[in-house]
């Protein structure tokens, strides 16, 4: 009977190990999760091997493996939901990645940013409008730009912007995980749009 119990425990442990390793690999490959986030489940796996004969420590290690794997999964879900709400509004220019991205629904992108920034928790996103006149700037001269982050600022932008298609650029946080800034590049060689957006 004890031998059957040991076989069952070993099978359960191996199953747990395979599931955690598989999910950890998926997190790394599909969701680009930083490797340091997988340190806790990896330590738990090592401890379970080191203290293989100590039933209590082994159970705790398996529990830590599962809990940390589930928490990382939750992180991946939050990250995917946050980024995808913006990414779905963009497409590659002419379908070629090297040409950058554009959106054909600027107002919907701004609305999505407003809805995101209304939330009490979560990553707030800044919209940066930059005017591009088709010329070249040298030295310290900067191209006109303005940032919009608060709901009031974004709603004001929504009222003033009347464009069907603009180039966009998604900028991520320092860990390259969450979108925190969206740059809208407006081509305006005549300087007409600038007056309404940069008051």
C-alpha cells in the first residue's frame, strides 16, 4: 500500500513539474515574461528535488509552484488585455512591418485611451501628438508635440482632432511589458492642424 502511495505521489509530482515547466515556457515564448518572474517556481522545483524524502517540504514546494505559475498567468492576462486594447487599432502600413504602423480610426484609439485612463487601477497611457511637416530639423530645434494623459485632456483632443488616418508608434515601459505611450504622428506641411491641437 505504501509503495502504491509513493508511486502516486511521484506521478503527481512529475505531472505538476511538467505542467509548471510547460506553462513557464509558454509565458517566456508567447508572452515575453521576464525570466526573473520564473525564479520562484524554479526555486520551488529545485527544493522539491533536494528535499525529495521530506513529504511536507515537497508538498509546500508543489503548492508554491502552482500558486506562482497561476499568478504569473494572471500577470500575462493583464498584460495581454492592456496592450491588445490599443494594438487592435493599429496595422502595418501596406502590410510591411518595416514601414511602421498606422491607424484608420484615430477617434476610437483616443476613446480606448480615455476608457483605460478612467480605471482606478492599471497602467495609465499617455498620447503624444507630434507634427511632422515633411522637412528636416537640425540642431536643438524640436518638432512640435503635445502630450495628453488626463481624461479631460484626452476628451479635448478627441473634440479637436479630425483625421481619418495617422501614423502611430507604441512605446512600452522600461521592462518592455506594458504600453505606456502612444505617439500619433501627424503630417501637416501647411501648419493648419497645428493651430487646433497646440493651443
